[in-house]
């Protein structure tokens, strides 16, 4: 299958117009006329992932986080990102990023499905007028059928996403019922979660001061890490591509978090 045909399928399922204005998703490296037989689905295009793609003979990498985010004026081996790009180009590996457009179109639905949870609304509506009318946005908020302790829900998150550890800000015995989710980094959404009277925000990348401030505002936090919830992208898109592209080999690769807790 041609690279351009895969791009067309991806953009039918998750349109680029759904992305936030600051984002840079889409086809970022490669030749649209290239023949693709193996697709590697990952969260981030790290050096480890590039080595894996070369090892398995992948022609195309689908990643949640775009490999190119900021503007560039040159592409040389003197910069670590550009060096990585040169390696991908040398091995004829195309790259596509599906970031906030995926978050708006599919992420919430997939998280809810994994947790058997019924979201009521987006935590923050997207700025796209058409999608805004449909109630689409970043994150989600909704109620459990009955309250549970903060610790019990933390354990549910750990089990559902196969996490070694999570960080909880708040009283472990406190009962929570109204939940807000922001996969990835949700520190900027704390005030929105408070405004919508959530009992707990489940997200990642919460720092010391954000955690303390949230507690003072009456909001508990379950920090599952940036990778923790977003890894669902790999499972979801691997399955979607397997269904849509039976002629291609789909390889999912979970590199895990980039740190160790000892």
C-alpha cells in the first residue's frame, strides 16, 4: 500500500482540523509515493524507537507525539532531533504524528471504554467551531454510579493500565464520585476541573506546587504519569490499522516510561 493511502485513512478517522492550533500533527517525514508493508505504532519517536523500526524493517511510524514540534531552519547531524530525522530518511521510514486531534476525536472514548466509565462532557471544549458544537474537546468528566475511596480508584487505574506506580495527592480515604480525566499532561486543566466541581483529576506531569494547590482547592489528583494513560493510543491505533489495512503488518511497541522508580 502506498504511504499516501495510509495517510488518507488516518485523516478520515482522525482529521487534522481537530488538532489544537499550537500543535503539529500529520505527515512529518517521508515520501507519499513510498510502498508501505510494515507500520510501527508508538507513543514517542525516541532513539530506541528508531532503532526498533530499523530492526523490524518498518516503513512507517505512527506516533502520538509529533517528532517535529518547533520550527527548524536546517537539518544536520549537529542536533539530536535532526540527526534522528536524517536516520529515518536514510532508512526510508516515513513518520506521522497524531496528537491533539487524536485526543479530541478518540482518546476520551478509549479511556472510558477501558475503565467502563460513562463521560458526560469534555473537560475543556476545543476551539474548532464545528467540533465544539458536537461537544468535543480535551479530557472528559463524569460521575461514577457510586462513590469510592481515592485509594480504591487509584488501584483501579493501576490495574486497568498495568502501571507499576501512581502518585496520589489528597486523602486516600476521601470518597470520590465526579471524575475528570486528562491523559498526558493535565496541570493546565486543574482550574477547569475545580470549576466543574470534580472530586479528582486523573492525569500526568503534576508537580509539587500544582498538587498542593489542587488539594487546597478541594481537588484530589491521581498522577498516572504522562505515559500512563496515553499508552492507550498504541492499542487503539494498532487495532484500527489492523482492521483497515489487512495487507500491512502492524507492530505495536510500548517503550514504557523513560525513568525508573527505585
